C-alpha cells in the first residue's frame, strides 16, 4: 500500500484519535491503537516511531483557532 500524505489520511481518523494527537503533540511514541488507525487510514506505520515533524506541524496548525 502506498502511504498517503497527512492531508489525505487525517480526515479519515476518528475524533478521539485526532484528540490524542492534539493532547500529545510531538510525542516520541504513539499508542498502538492510535498507530493502527493511522496505518489503516493510509498513513505511516508508527509502530516503533512517531510522526515526521512536518506532520506534527500540520496537526498543530489544524488545532489552532482562527481569528
């Protein structure tokens, strides 16, 4: 399976999973159930790693309030 960009797999995640990422911004490891959902949505395999810095930047930007 070809890995999708975060812009493609992020909308596929459940709200609780998105909240986990927001509450654990830039975590060094990802919980196994969260990692599995990301992989099932077409994202990277996070079993023994974390997201790339650009992906964390995307999540942080998506979490900011608009003026």
